[in-house]
C-alpha cells in the first residue's frame, strides 16, 4: 500500500495500527490478518508521539517502546473509558519506567467525570493487584469537555467532538504540518445522515478511522448500542471530502474471511476504503509549494 510520498521525504505523519477490534480481544487462527487486539493506534507527528486509545494493543506497543534507550514522552488520547479501550494501560511497560512522561487525555460530557478516578476504578483489587499509584512514570491527567481544541505543542493541534455512545465518547482530529487524521470510534450514526459536527471534524482529512462494528443488516437489530456501519462511514467520508477511510473497531466475532468481504464491498463503493489491520502503517506528507509556509 504505497502511502509514502514519492519523493522519499520523511513523513509528516505516520499512523500504525496496534489494535483494531472492539469490545473484547479475540486472538486466534481466524483473526491473524486483521488482528485480535482492541483499539490502539500510534500516530507520529514528526518526532512527537500520540497514541489513540489504550486497548489491549497498547501492550505489544509498550514492549517495543521499552527497547529504546532514550526517555519516552507521549500523549495518550482516550475516546472513552470503557474497558476495551483502557485495558492495555495496566500492562503498558513504559508506565512503570520513571523516565517516561505521559499526558493522558479524556473528553467528558459531565464536569464531574475525571479520568484518574475512572482508571482507579479499573485498577483496584480484587480486579487487578496494582493501582495507578504503582506507575513510576510522570503521568498527568488532562480532562476536558468534548468539543474543545487541544494544543499539544510542537505544531500539533487536536480538534475534538462529542460522539453518540452510551456514557459518551470523544472523536479526535490530529493536525500537523498540513496533514490531518481523524479518529471516530464508538459512535452510532444519526438516522438523518452524518452529524454536522463530525463532518466538520473529518473535513478534507487524509485519513478517517471509523467505527464499522456492524454491517448495515446487523445494525437493524442493534440500534442504541453505540456503534456504526461501514456504509455510514462512507457517507461521512464522502460528505466531508475525506481522502481515505479505514474501517475500525471490528466485531470480535468477525473472522478474516468476513472482513475481506466487507473490505471489498466498501472499496467498491468508495475507492481506497479498507479494513484496518494490526501492524498496518500509513504515511502522509502535505503537498509542498512556494509560499505555503511549510519548510
């Protein structure tokens, strides 16, 4: 998949999928192509590291990061605090290293919600033998209202929007050097068409990562569950003029053969649409031109 720019420049943005499933991890012989880990996506903006969600895919990513000798600095953006999007954090090796600096972000519908408190409810005996106080890394918890703009520094801006999911969730748009990647998972589409706030979030993005848990037929019996379909993802991408669509948050019951079929259907409707696979890497460079302000 030739997503790198043809002129061999280092990418402005790199995206790597570490977990693409929803609800629960499902390793096994029927999920070797698309993977069995739950949501976790690495985004590199130059030398900056941003991680989207802390599902079980965060564990193998952490093992790789721990092999580096230099101190680690990262921002972890959580779509929400359901367990399949948080379960990797207690097993994230860099969190136990005192040279690691982490900023954990979560958007909420209520000002009474706090990420540190939610994590403490997961990491507590007898559910787990450790608590967040066991971490040795320098961790900062950043709560914000969904809809805020976040400035991560170093030229990285993040737009956010509230999603339609039980208990609430947050969609993200990461912008850097003229490139944009949108992350819209654990969202149920609206019956009248794409939410205008999401169209704005996704507008002209280089890549949209979208919750495609259900097929259109399955969704008819799962209204209100807080998840969407590949057809709704295509409608959003087309309305917003997004360049590519990644189907994401795969149903854990969906084997590789079934996902192959869905990918073919989606690509026939929207060229370039694909079902995200663990380990898949995409790279993006903004167009360079005289007077564009990009060195």
